[in-house]
């Protein structure tokens, strides 16, 4: 009889103290079959009127964890919207999953389907039960596709998934069936995914393909090939927004091709979404915004008001993309923290720095990784490393749940655990 593992307890107020901590912790717990307890869930989030009594599980967390609990035959306590303590004790490994067609519908149309995807995808990725190619996994999610404080379908489609394919060979076919918004009138959307899980005994392996290259720093050292624009705004705003984006991008990124990849009518003044993706080889940097037309602008109802708003939003967004590319790293702020869980589960060394390495120490360490004096092992008792607080927290969660994972040089290098599943006996 397998010895029961001790419960790993996490304080949900640590670091960014929000939903990301919950998603990563539950995803890793399900993959590694590790029991966890999260207290003060989303404890750093304010209440509905700005009070301290906020946080608790949201609808998308409950939906994702309910699925993980079912497929892992987990013991669960505190799984309800608003709960501040969660116990999740999975008992079955990913390789025990038999179903290859999965449909999940969030209780709320405003619940982010993409955050649900983030929470369950690692488990599904490791669900191959054979050393041969398993039947493809088909996943359909219903809920929000453009939701506040969440990655959008467009960001997943154009930044995260292409990076996973280029870096790890994870190929995910995806389709936006209908769009769902958290802004304006409640609108439920739907998206679908198809991919092959890793085979039994197979590990997630870093392919590099130029993603590990460390640039010299500064926008001149990153030769952008193109900037892709996704613009989903009210019809009356489309022309002014397009003109503003073209003007600002030409000023900040001269001689870089601009492609309007997606142009849609959002249907309501309360729905404005724009994504900019800079591309250089296999690298992607994305910045986006989801907002509404201010009431005072709507009241004026003039073309000049729409033009002024477009110019203001465009200027801010283009400057944010410029700053990302100028940092000289290989990922943007949001991509870095989303890749941490894959780094921890992968075999061997990976590096996705967000900033330029002036002395070339990172490149030397990546080439050697002899665990000598050039690699400075990070202390992982608190969130750590370069990048945003989300990235620091993501690394901390991986170190808490996977003690074998090692982080070095302020989180810039990860030596993953090489997670793999044993072949399930058919006897």
C-alpha cells in the first residue's frame, strides 16, 4: 500500500495572493497526486466595496477544481464560491483518465474559460496511459473568452500556445466557437481544443528553437518582424482606433509591418478589447487591454470623442508593448508567469528571462549547468526571482509542491523535475 503523502499547506495571501496561486497549486497537486490545503484563498483581493474581507474561490476556480476532483477521485473540502479554505487531496494519477472527450460549462457566463484551461491543461497533458500515441484529447469549454483580469482567447491563441509549441513541442489545435464577455450584458462563449497527451514514460522537453537566446538589450537588438493587432471594439470606434494604432506603432516601431489579424464589432460600448503581439522569429511579446467607453464620452456621442478615446488607449497600449520589447528578454510580463508551471514539470533546464543579461552569465550557465559557482541557487521559502509578483509567486508554488525542482539566478533558470507517468496496466 502506497504511503500517504503529508498535506502541503499554502497561505493564499502569499505573494500576489490571488487566483493564480490556486490554479497552479491545484494543477500541480493533480499532476503529482499531492494533497494540499490552501488557507486564506485569494486573501489579497479586496471585498466588493474595497474592504479587506474579500477573496475566496471564484466560479472558474470551483468549475476547474470540480473537474480535477472528479477525475482524480479526490477528497475535497471547501469547494464552493466564496470559500476561504480549500482542501484538495487527489488519489488517481493523470494516466488513469480514460475519457478523451471533455465538455466543461462554467456556472457563470462571466467565468473565464481560459483560466479553467490553465488549471486543467497540465493534468490533461500528462494523461497519456500508453507508450504509443494515445487518442487525441478533445476539450470544449463554455463561459467567458474576454474576461477582466484574465488572459483572453486571443492572447492564448497568439502568444501562450505558440510559445508552448515552439519551446516544448506541445501542439494544441484550437477554435473560438463564440465569444463571451464579462463586460456589458452577460454573454456566454465557447472554445474548443484538441491535442495529444504525453505518452507514458515521456517527459516534457525544452526544444529551445531560439527561445533561449539572450539578446543584448534595448529595442534595437530585437529585430521585430511584425506586430499583429486584434481589435474588437464598437463599430463606430473601429476606424479611429485603427488610425490611432497605425500612427503610434509606426512612430514607436518604424519599418515594422503591422497586420490587423482580427477586426470585429464588439456590439456594445461597454466592450473594448485590443491585443498587440510583437513577433521576432519564435518569440512573442503581447500586451492587451479590456475596457469600456467612459460614460462621459458616450454622453457626448461625437466622432471627436471616439477619436480622442482611441488615441488615448492606443498610446498607452503601444507604449506598454514598446517597454516589453525594450526590456531585452524573450517573454512578456504575463507569459513569464504562465510558463513557470511547465518549466517546473519539464525535464532539464529552461530559461525564459524577461530582462536582458548584460554580463552574459545566464547564457554561460545555461550552456554548462554544472551546478557550480556560476549558478546561484535561489531560496524558495518566499516568492522570488525577477519579473512580476505573479511570476515570483508562480515559482514559489512550484517549489512548495515539487521539492525536486530547482531555480537559479533569481528565477532565470529552472531545472525541472522531468515529470512522467507510468504505463497503466491493461490486465
